[in-house]
């Protein structure tokens, strides 16, 4: 058996080209700057709260982005197990705090389904009107906020100003600007106050006007278009695969709205309205779709206050609410996307288990895919256009 | 300028007084612009309520309150900061602003240094501020600050060229680099034999004026060119670690430079301190008093245009910003120079 002799170690007078080559590679290593890891958040103005994005950068280009959530986890799913049904609406108001009223609706609808109670039509119509009002309030903030993240400060102030009119309406009818806590199992707490209908009509005119302003000021701005067109494109199948829902998915061309296609537990089928979609799926499309939906919601509110039926606002409900044993899954179209509650009842005054499906959690789950290869400024545009609320991610 | 008082006060005293005036002028200009545009005009444009409230009448107290706030803030320096460079950077930024004011004439004799290469000097010292910005970004030991500072450096280099090239047309037409000479040219000129308006160079150099305004906006890092400070992504860029008085220095530098660039634009394109119809040689003392007011009015007009754009437009991305400078502004500026040269020779 023969073995190859061990190779001799090179001596000092080896070919100098080797050393030249080594010197070259050394130079390349020295000139290579390596990647930089940038923490965007948890305290960063573009993350609407405490989302943390760990971004690996090559210059200004993102190689990898990793969203880290949970800084605002408040354990609402667990807390609901220790509350009675009427108490839980206080908690779920705070999941998506910009459209709190819309959060209450699916939960109350689920409890009503389990108990076999049906709210009277007047209550349902007022619920629908308030849901659409909270949608308008949320989207007006988005329309301004997106401008701010792209660098224009003015739309943000317009957005906040016009949202205030809508919040005043919600406050007038429910008593709360942010957390109305207005739904009751079997109806709503109070009837509408005097003069509310006239105020709403006036306010909706303002909202429609404000939408025109945003169309002129932001959508029609060439720099805004340059910053958002073909940035952050979500393909329809991929978006649906990640569970992206709501306006984000409709901006990718998917004609799917739970208000029309699901069971919204609200009288949307009696209104004349339209689902808006945009084929592009980029940041611009998401802005455009939300702008159109704000208009559509304002028109819906006008129809709702015109056709408001008379009658009671509460069904007959027992004094102590006990929900019969059973399970129910209710999902509705919230301003941020699909929101659902899976309620398991064992016949007590409170639920046995509640699973909350919040829209933003699924919407940001696409971020690692979406942010690969974009520039740092586009990270901010994409975050703004996805429009998430931290409370809605972490619950 | 002081021999009009029939006093012989030696050059040292004169120099001291001139220095004091320039030193007072920069913060004063910054305050005026900050008050008029940042607080009042922005409040009206954006329906802001806050700055219109303090102190009763039209929120006059807001600026005072802001100043007091900055003065009493704690002076924080990051632990890993390069302490000396960190402390020096705001001073370097403000220094470049002071230096620009030296050559801007505000009257027949109201000018600190009447340099023969005034235009060249003003544009050269105005770009010194990038050194301060780079120092601030590097010394802060903060990734956002470094990103902001590097963006600022790239941007200022890219926009320095159109700024200079835009002014070359003026220099070709007036055949002088002396700012007083340029003012005199505009005052004494005629448009097709009609001398009533003088000859403000914006009439022929309107392309140059537009380029100058765009490039100045980028030099000032104001929207739509505020990538280096981009508060929604880089938080505040190179200024992110600065607090209190040091931050106030950056603030004064920003608005003082805006004042200086507006002054340059007014002098180069709008006729400077002179008013047509009247010959300042008749009563030089009167024009030493009226001239600054005329210039101030024009400066405020130019600054209004700058801040109008600032409050209206979103921000460009860094690569789009560079593309705008290299693919559009510089070629247009070169064509403008060519056209000016050809017309100069032809007529």
C-alpha cells in the first residue's frame, strides 16, 4: 500500500505572485464595508408605536428585514376568560384603537348568535353607521399619515383636522371619542341624540370634500407618485397566502370584501355601494383604494341616515347574561382588514376561550418578503401603506 | 461706512462693528424666517392651532417659548461620541452661514467686504457647512446620524454643481463677479430701451433663477430634498443626538442659510437693494438706510417661495434626488450657459 508523500511546505522564496494575489484579496476585504444592522423601532416615528424592524443593510439597500412584535402584548385573549361578556367590549375596544367601534361589532354579533338574540333593525342600522364612521376616521388618518411618511407634513394636519369632525360625531352619539364601548348584546346603549343626523350630513359633505383635497394634494403629486408607484408590490396569490386582508388585498386586485362576500351581521345588503379594487398592488394602489373606500363609506353613511328605520334599539335580553354552551366564529370587514372572533362558551357569564384574529398581525407577516431589496426610504413608505396598528398586531 | 458720521474711527473698530453686525444678522434672520414662515405661514397653510395660541395676539410668544425651551434643555452627549468633534460640528455649520453674509450688499456702502470675486466666494463658503454635517453625523456614534450625514454629503456635492452653473449665466451677462457690480448692472440696465424697471436679471436668466432656487432648496436640505434629515425615516438624520443649545445652533444655521440664499437670489436675479427710477448716487446716506429695507422685502419674497415649496411637497428618494441633479438640472444649466454665451456674443 503506497501513500502519497506529504506535500512540502512552501519556502520563503515562493512565487511572489501568490503574495501579490493575497495582497489584492486583503485589499478587497478592507474595501468591503460589510452589512450594517439597523434597528428601526421600537421607538421610531414610522412604526406607529412599538414595532421593531431589524433591517440588514448594504448601503441603503435592505438585504433582510425581520419584524419583531410583542412589545405591546397585553394578553387580551387570556383576559377575556376572566371577564363577563358585557365587560369584554371594554377590552376589545383597545385592540385597534383607531376604529374601536368596529372591533365591538363581530364580538357582540357572535354572542348574539350563541344566545339566539336578534338586535332590532334600528340598532343594526346605527351600528352600521357608526362602523362606517370609524372606518372614515381611521382612513382619514391614514390618508394624512401616508403623506407624512413620504415627507409632506401638510396632509397629516388635514387628516387629523378632518378626522376630528368624525370623532365629534362618534362622541356625540356614544360618549367616547376613542373607546365608545357602545354595543350591548341585543342592541346598542342609547338612541341617537337630537340633531345628530343633520350634523352627520354636514360632516359627510366635509369628508367628501376632504377626499377631493387628498386626491389633489397627494395622489396628484408627481413626487408622491414617484415614491409609491411600483414600490412594495404584493402579488394577489402571495398576499392571500400570507393572510393579508382588507384594503391591502383589494389593492392587489382581489375583489373580496367581507361586507359583501361574508356575513357581516349588519344590513350592508340593503345599501347601494361598490367594492373598489386596484390591479397594481403597490403602495400607491393601497393609498388609492383607501381613498375610494373613504368616499364610499361617506356615501354609505348618508344612505344609512336617510333610511334609518324607527323602532326600539334593544331586544329583550335577560338581566344577567349567560351565553349557552357552544362555539361560534364571526369575522367582519374592519377598517384594517378581516377581524374575527372564535368564541367558545361553556354556559357561564363569561367565555371559556376567545381567539382573536386581528388584521394587522397577518398584514405585517408579509413584511420580510416585501422589504427584501428595497431602499430604506421605501421601507417607511411600505410600512405606512400597509397601515397597521400596534394594538392590532400584539393584542 | 462710518466716515459719513465725520468720525475717524480706525479700521480695527470698523472691523469690530462689522463683525458684530454680521454676528447679529444670522440669528436675527433665522428668527425672522422662523417666526414668519415656520410658525405663522405654516400654521395658516396646515391649519395648525398650537403656534397661533401662546401669548394672545397671533401666538407671538411661541418663538420666545421655543427659545427658552432650547436653552433650558439638558446638554446630552452620547457616551461613545467623539466629544470634541461633536461639540465643534454645530459651530462649523453656523460659521459657513456667517461667511456668506460677508459679501451680500445691502446698500451703496452697507457691505462688509466688497470682494471682486463675491459670487464665487459666497458659493464656496456656503458649501463649507457639509463638513460640519459630516462631523456631526460621524461624531454622534449613531447609525441614523451616519446615514443622514452621508446622504447630506452626496446631496450637497450633487447640487453644488447646478447652483454654481446657474449663477454662471449671470456672471457672463454682467461681466463681473462683484455683487455690487451685479446690482449696479441690474439697476442701470434697460429692457428694449425701457429703463423704468431697471434690468432685473430674472428677465433673461429665468432658467438660472429656477435652477438656483431648486439647488438652494437642496443645499438647505428642505423638502422635497430633505433626505438627510428625513424625520419620518432617519428621525432627524445627523442632528438626532443633538439637544438644547447645540440643536439650536443647527436650527439657526438652517434658517440663517435660508436667509443668506434668499439674499443671494435677490441680489443676483431681482436687482438687490437698488430701486429703479432713482439713482442712489444722489443721496448715499438715504440709500444706506432704504437699501437694506428694499433688500429685506425681496429676501422675504424669495424665502416665501422656498418655504411654500417646503410645506407643499413630499420628499424624493435618494436615488431620485441624484437623478434629478445629474440628469436634468446640470444639463439644463449647461444649455443655459451656452445660450447666454451665444446671445452675449451675438448682441
